């Protein structure tokens, strides 16, 4: 125990009493309090009283600390009993539902990520739902992931689920098991080193992509025959390489008309059972600004004027959203609609249809073949890493490298 006299700038005297209550490991447990003498007390009385206060404080501190340790011990025992109970009764399904509820309440996870988790529940619960979390082994999880890649699991194609989809399922299981570890239901997650079922080369679909000639043909037909909104939408995909959800999430406040710049701030998505919803861009790098060609800027201005006229005609039925792409009453356009519209349009006009993402592949491939560096293309596409761009568009990168090396060779060999 120590007593330290203190004098403030105003001349007021106080005493700091510090008591040691022992050690926890290398850390000393210290309790302290300040005592101020009453006015008019003599130095002798102050000395006697401060010593008395110090003794009283030490006794009380030791008693309080002993009671605190007892409460902690009882709580640890209770917690241990609770944990043991949960280990014996908590199934994967019950903990997974608890985990999903927590994510929805905390708003820390993207809406699209939560919806993807929910879409994994049916198959996962069918295989792992009744298994106790404390008994869930690496072998059981590996068998589940392997089963997803077997022929017939994908009801649409008759094949197994793709490796990418298998990884979504493992992410769901892994997140729940990490939560189980935080809850002290398991010591280590059994989800490490899981092997995925590779797709058969015959089952793989070749990446759809528009050639330059095809892109010109499709856009020419659209510019000639489509309404302004559809003309703008497909031209945005073909000129800027936007993802479908990024284009549908655009609002007029995202357009800098003076500097011809659009900014990606949100996405508009669709999920079966949940309908259309707004979310954040796919990755941190997906927040980006892109140049708008004069042709696109004029389309945007024209569309804005047309929508104002439509809003007046709709009156109270019009729902203001500030979105560029809306339904007849102003509501954000359904993300499924542009695909179906273009598919029908191409069939009617007898022109190539490769889907919407093919425009994005076209932009990336054309830029790389034309010699734009991979880092710039990656930033334009909103990829999280340049390596992603290089992996997806390896063929285009090789083409650009071959052309560059042939150019150098030609210069070296010229007379």
C-alpha cells in the first residue's frame, strides 16, 4: 500500500491511496482512491486520518476483489455448463439460423451475400442440418461438397454444381463454423483444405463474347429500332463494360453532365423469393468513375426529358426513384427484364444474342487487344485485383503480347 500527497495548482491538498491486490500472470492488480482532508485539519490529524482511510480502503478493496473473483468463478462455471449443454444440443441448422439472424441484424454483410447464404440453406440443411455442430467433421463436410458436384444435382442442366457454386456452399458452412468457434462450441473449424469437384471440360460452357463486328451489328439494330431507355442501357454495357446490376443501379445524380463522367455507387439486383433490391457494388474497387461518350450523354439527357413527360402523364401513379432505368410507373426496372428483352429482340431481328455479360467481355477483350494495360482495364471493370483480369482474359492478353512482340521483331528485322 502507498500513500502519495498531491498539491494542485490552486494549492488544494489530496492524497492518492494505492493498494496492490496481487498478480494475474505478470500483471499487478492495483486499486486506488483519492482522499481529501477537511478544511482546518491539523497536519497531525491529517496524517492520522489518511492512514486510517488507507487501512479501511485496503480492507474494502480486498473484500470487493475477493467477491469479484468469486462471481467470475461462478460465472465461468455457469458459462462452462451452458457451453457443454449447447455442445450436446446445437445442430448445424439451428446455429446457422442464429448466424443468419445476427448478420441481418448487424447490417455488416451485403444484402446479396445474405441472400446467397439463404439460397444455400435447403441443400446444406438436407445434408448437414441435423448434425451436432460439435460433431461436424472434415470428412462429413468434404462428402457434402463432393455430393454437390455429382451429375444430376443441377436440375436445370443435369450436371453437377459448378466449382464456383460449390465454393459458395463451403463459404456458408465455413462462416457458421467460425461462429461456432467464437461461441466456444468447437476448438477449430473443420472447413480447411476442402477439395472441390472439377467441372468436366465437356460440361464447361465457352465464354460468350461479342466480336467487334457483332457488337456493331447488335447496337446498330438497337439504335435504329429500340426505345431510348433500351438504347442507352445496351450502349452503356457495350461502351463502358458495366455489370447489369451496376447499370440498373445508376441514378441521375451519378451523372456529371459537365465533365461527361458517371459514377458507380450501387447495384440493382433480383433474387427469387425476395424480388428486386438495391445493394452496394460487388467489391471496394467496383466503386468507380468512368468516362461517358458524347453519344451516351445525349441519350441520358433525352431519356431524362422523356421520363419527365411520362411522369406528368402518370400523375400520382408515378414513383420517383431518380433511376435511369425504370418501369412505366417509375419503379426501378426488374433486373431480369433487359436480358429477356434483348433475347426476343435478337431473335426477331435474326442477329447474334450472347447475353448481357458478353458486352462486358467484349469491352475487356477489345481494350486488351488494342494494347490498354491490364491495370487500367482492371480499374475500368471494377475488379478487386489486376490478377482477376489477367486470369479471365488470358487469351486477349496473349494476343496483345503476341502483336507487340511481332511489332518489335518487325522493327528489328527491317532494313
